[in-house]
């Protein structure tokens, strides 16, 4: 983790190019992704059901439920009982979830932070972003410590006891936010994402029409990108650690590893929050159901599967096994953070002392593509590091169930798809220059393999 943040660089607020017409700024999208409207329908319906399955079907009876494996009719009959249906309707959980998101929104507005300019938009402007995600994280923790110092750890059991209600609340909230930003995107002057203006409601709703929906200075997409998902994930993890401690009166080495690995990832992401400004999520993708659901629901409630599993099924490992898993995590982290930091430093100042030695090709559009260092090994070497970390998070759960490994499996597919999306975008943008770049940096993700 870096110990000192880079200073924000001044950039022009707007270009001197002639103003573009509405049609030029927001051209019609002619290419579908994610299997088009049919895929969008599936994402907006199947994915919430999948998260609910993990919430209801994977509980202390097993991962996955033994009843589901051996008698699926009995399993679904069980799900329809008043006891289980009652978990879906949990007003208290909804109130707590909304209050948590609202608190983070207040923190984003009132806590101090460096102001960074984003990438130049198609209309020539640079939006400004306040970097106080790390401050929001530790302020959330200090607020929590204040309330539990006299009450003990038992209030943290709310997460375990109201798990299904919290999941349902996050799904409802995701739909509400997505509906709001979809209709807001029709407001005159809105800058739309190039991939979200097809005219098909379900597809545009899923992929996101508006590029940077804002309420005043409050950027909804930027806030959603790291705050509710990452900080919510941290709170959930700690709550399951508290559950294990209250049940066992100690915490297993497996739980310690999961907590340390994932908290390190969360802290690192929020400390280096400015790096998100150059990602596809911010620069390219619109804000719709895909990002809203992914960050309000998917991240906190599926990335915490390992901690939840270990709370229900306490598992421990030897010190030798723990050392091997730690080594794997450190290798992944080194690749991930070093590569991302190198790219970010090069984009800010390509002649800076840490990156001036890097080789690159300059495209006709003026962009520079790095061909040495980390980025000379593969076009997405950071994805390899990210996936190795993901695997190290799952291994402490051992092999009693496949469910804790869902994250590594899903994340691998996500990274492969994201790499193909980025390849298409760059091939369209750079043309022959991209072919030249690929001839130099031959591998997509894994050097020498893929």
C-alpha cells in the first residue's frame, strides 16, 4: 500500500473545440453487449434471485443446503413457509440499510478530501471528485466503536440475524436508484454513455444511459463505486467475525485470514480511491442497474460469503497452510497494486521519476500505450493479481463446500469478459495502432499462457 497520496494535477475545465450538437454528443448506440435485451432481462431478474438463493438456501443447514441437493421439492416447499417468507419482509432491516447508505452519503459530502479532476468528457469538460472514501471508512468504524463500547459485540449480530432482510433491502434499493437515474437521464443536457442509448428500455435500464448522473455536486456513480459496497462489505465481515467469536469465544485462523485479506483490499481500494477515475466504470460505462445492483448488493452480500461460511461452519487450518495462502495473497497484491499504480502514475505524468523509463507507443489519437514494465508482460496483468487474491480469500474455507469458491469462479469469468470488452473498445478507438500494440504485448492476462 502506498504511504503518500499523489498530488492532484490541475487540468483545464473545458476545451476550446466548437460546441457539439446533441446528436453528436449523444449518438445512438448501435451495438449491444451482454446478449442484448434478453441478457439485460436476465441480469435484472436472475441475478437478484441468485443472491437471494445464497441468502436463504445457504444457511447454517449447509452450503448449499443439503435439502436442496437431495430433495429440491422439499427445499422449495420449505422456502414457502411463513417462517422463511417472513424473512423477506423485514422493515427494520430496510430502515437500517437505508440509514447506512444515507450516512455514507453524508460523509461523502461533509468530510474533507482532496479534489481531483476526472478524465476529459466528450463535451470537453472535467468533472471534479472529492477523495474522502478512506475518511468515510474510518469514520464509520469510529462511529461503530462508540456505540458498541458499552453494549459489547452483540449489536453486530443484527447482520447475521437479519441477513435475508438486509439482502432484500439492498435489492429493492438497487432497483429504486436504477429507476431514478434512468428517468433522470432524459433531462435536457444529460451526457449519455456511448453504450447506453439504444432506445430499448430494458437494455438501457440495465447498462445505464447517463454517464455521470449527479444531484448538484453529488456524483451518484462515483459515490456508489466504492462507498456502499466496500464499506458495507467491511462491516458485514466484521459482524460475522463477531458472530464466530461469540459462539466459540475465539476466532479461527481461517477467519483471521479472510478478515485481514479482504480488509486490506478494502482499505487499499479506498486509500487509492483516485485510481478509480481512470477505470471503465467511470470513464465509459453509464450508471444503471448493472452498476447499482453490483455495488449495492452483489459486492457486499456475495464477496462476504467466506466470512459468512466460517461463521456458520468454523474451520481452522495449520500454520503451514496459512503461510502458503498468505504468500499467494501477497503475490497477487504485489502484481495488482504495482501494475495499477504504475499505470496511474504514467497517466498523470509520463516523465515522472518512477515511470520515465517505461517504453510506449504513441497512437494517432495522442494516447500512449505502455509496452514495458508490468504492462509489457500482458495487457491486463492487474487482472492476474486480482484473481490470485480472490483465490486466496477462498482457500481458508478449505473444501467442505463449493459455495465459498463462488467468488473466485465468478470473478474469473468477469475478468475474462471485461478484458474482451476493453479489447473491443481499444481496437475501435486505436485501429492499426492497437494491432501494433498487441504485436508487442502479446498476452491478454497471463504472461506466456493467455
